[in-house]
């Protein structure tokens, strides 16, 4: 089978190469999936840059999420149950196995969501990385019983979904973006509190809003200095939930001031850990919620549809301006 292999880490992703691999054979508890399309997300780019949550040993096949068809089941009763609903699934690969940027991938029934016929591949491909993440985060926010929540990178897909779900539960979002254009995107959605972090009065406006609306939780996808910025602005005893690292930088906070003096809490959120923490009923319910969200207007904005060869050769160019839409890789697509 053909795959994209990462041979070495470079800023321009020039270490990618299309290679021939043996078709994988699923072991007990695993399923083999023929990939229809795979997404290129910020988390994938962090993996290519060598600064993701998990560091794979080079060379390896990247790709964290995809949509495909189950072609061989060794996942036991749970695998049979998944297939009885739909052979077409949104999935993430088993850690330590090859990723989704190839013709076939190995997964577990626990990491698969059977898909409704009403949901297109292009919308389902990020079901686990975006829609299910937004649902899991709102569950976390509701458990905190905060009337308002701060959301960074709020004009992205997860941020926009978070806005919709939070508002439906009576939670007021305070959105942080980095350009006036992104403020307009959120305003057109009906979001009221949208702050452009490039503006001079950003920090003071953030402080005023978090105290006025009693925002006790923030969802941060940026990392770097942002968690410290949030902690400076928010009321004492607030919680910052780390979702990503779009800045490419490690978190820097004044631990004594923020964690001891202000009694803030710093915690992380992983969609895989959240999803696997659910029993089978909880997973089915979460997947149905995620699909319903995607069917209700959250179609994936797609900028590029590419083959394995195009993705390997032009990744830097394809991902230069990801805010305009996703890049999707189609293994069966020719040049």
C-alpha cells in the first residue's frame, strides 16, 4: 500500500515522502480500515514539527484522524457491533501504529464512530478531533458550573462549535481571536463578546469581561504565554483547560503568583482520553451528538483536496493559510 512517511523534521515539512508499505494485518482486538480521506489538522502539523503530545520514532506515517471503511474485523464483539451499524467509520489510529495518511490504517473499535449515511466523508473526517472535542469540552465547562467561559482561537472550527453548544446551555462565551476579520466571523454567528488580542486594550477588556461575567474557566488552544495572560485577567480560583499548542511554544506561567497566590488551576483535555473514559452507551450518545452537530450546518470548510503525492510534495504550501479551510488527503486520488 502507498503511504506518506515522515523521514525527518524540517520547518517546511520537506521530510515527507510517499513510500510503499506492506498492507497491515490487524491483530486481536484490532480492525483494518481502508482510508477514504484523512484530515490535515494543527495537531498533525505539530507532529510533523516534532512538538506534539506523542513523539513517534522516525520514520513514521503521520495522520491522526480519518474516515474509512472497515475491511477486516478482529475487534471481537465490539467490532461486530460497530460494523452492524455501519462499516464506514470516523476513526483515530491506535497509538504506536501507523497513522491515517495512507491507503490503510489499523484502529480499535473503541476508537471508531460508525457514521450515518446522511453525513458526508468531508464533514465526518474531523468528527473526533472537532465535533466530539467540542461536546466533551462543554461537558467539562458545565461540570465547573461557570456562567461564562473564555475561548481562545475562537474563530476556528472547535471554537465556533463551542460557541453554539455553550450558548444552547446558557453559558456565555468570551471569544479571543487575533484579527478583526475573525471578530467579524464570530459576530456574524451572533457571538457578542469578541476580543482581538492584537488590540492595545485587549488585556484590560479581557479582565473587565471575565469579572463582569464571572468567567471561571478558559479553554486555551494557543499555549505559550496565553495561559498566563488568561490567569492575569480572570477571577481567583479559575481553571484553564489546555486543548492545544497553536503557538508552537511550551506553556509559560508564573506558578507562584497564579497557582499559589490566585489559586488558579491548570489542566489538560484529550479527546481520546475523554472518549475512552465513556462506557459504550456514553460513546454512542457522544457520537450521535457529534454527528447531529455536524449535520446542523457545521460543514467542513475545505481549501484543498489532494492526493498522497501532492500532500507529501506541497504540505508547506497547502497549510500556509489554514484559516481559509482544511486540507484533506485522498489516498485513492491520482495526481
